[in-house]
C-alpha cells in the first residue's frame, strides 16, 4: 500500500469512528430517555465500545489516528447535513442509518489491514439491523393491527406459573413461535410491574412479538406496549381507549356470544373466548366448553383467541371446533421443554 493510500484509509477510519460513536450515542439516549428501554440503551453503549475496540485493537491506535485528522482540509465539511428530525423517534432512526453507514465504512476500510476487526464490525452491523427492527416495531408505527391478523399463539405470562425467571421463559417462547405475550400480574407492586413490563417489552420487540399489558393502560403507555387487555370487571372499554388512543390495541375477555358481540361493537381489536376447559385461573369465568367456539366464531369478525386450560393434549379439539388462535399460560410456562411445547401447540392448530 502506498503512503497516500494508507493516509486515506487512516483518515476514513478516524472520521467514521467519530461518526459511528456519535450516532450510536444519540440512539442510546433516545432508548434511555424517550422509549425508556434500559436493555436497548445498554446494548448501544456496549456497541460503541465494541466499535472502538475493533478499530483500535492495539490500544494506542486511536491516538495514532488523530495525526491524520485534517479538519480544515476535509472537503466534505461544506456538504450540508440533512434537515432535522420531527420527533425523538425520527431522530433515533435517522442516527441508526448514520451508524450503520459508518460501521459499514469502518468494516470495509479495516479489511485491508485487519480482517479480524472487519469481522467484528460486520457482526456489530448485523446486531444494529436486529436492534433497528425491534425499535421499528414499537407503536405507533409498528403495524400492530397487521401483525395481530397473523397471530395464532398468545402467551399469558405470569411468574407464579413459571419455575424460572419469567423473562427467560418468555424469551424462549417467542423464539419458538409465540406471536403475542400478555403480562398478567395483578398483584405486583407498581414499580415491579413497570420494571418487568419494560423487560418483556424489550424481549418481545427483539423477536417481533406483540406485547400486551393486562388492565393497566398507564403501564402500557409507559413501556410502549402494543396493547392493553381488559376483562369484564376491569376498566370500561371506552375509558381505556380514551387513555391509550387509537394506535394501541385493546383486547377484551368474553364469556358468551353476547359479550363477544358487545366487545366488537365497542371497537375491540381482538377478544378472548373462554374458558373452554377447566383452568386454575380464578377470574376466568364460567366454563363454556369447546362447543362455545362454534357459536361465537361465525358471529364475530375480529380475531378471537380460544382460552382456558388449553394444552398440547386438547388443542386439536379447539381446531376441530374452528379455533385457529389460542391463548395459553401454564401449558407453556410450566413445560419442561418450552420450545417443543410451543411448536406442538402451533402444529395442533393446523
């Protein structure tokens, strides 16, 4: 490599190291202060340090790059920057683009002298793609209603039913094929409920699953959940809609055809129909039996999830009665093999 080429590469590395660090910091702060997602913010902070470590693998190389910085001679300084963002989310996504471009440039420039650094930068770039996808799924722009149409398996997440930390069980479940997760914790103190909601919001966003909070529109809004679910004895539907606005999904538990029709008329985005089988859930309502699906499903157009005591042994009965969507709790959370159980439930609906 000629001295001129080497100088050019070093200038490119210096400029794009600055650009990547700046952009990642902006997105980190948006995750921290706008979306209130501590896990995503921590990942972005770690990424900033990984980029620096990859490019400056010899420890002192960052200082070496300073020698090649020519601010006055940089012909790109005269190029105007794009106009500012309209809001915090737009600002974050604009800087994600900037970060991806800078990391890709660092990756290409590093191939010449350090294939190891290039490989590390490529991995960081793919991590950015995944993080960007997760943030893009947050409301209001995450297309929750379109994703709801394709949802078949809905996990009702309660720590008491899981022998291990709830977030671990939920993460495995969504990786295996769960489309929606509802945090159903009615007795947790508010601060703990908020903390757990934020954790599950991040877990579901990373995997593209919808996240619903049970009966707490305030918590749903604070954690940028996709929706809130209410029962017959919970907050009135109209009051919930006035709090969360039109972009947030609202699901309603129903225990009869009349209730299902009423929920649809009110504007519910989806309903739960049950319980179909005996269940330990205290407020599940009167046992309906799987035959209820034959009465309810033909009469409503919104997505309807069969619920109550559904497991791998009786899911085929749900399918025989026309059910194509199910909500499950203990069958998944209490399973010795969560992944196998999720796959078995999905197959049982086919």
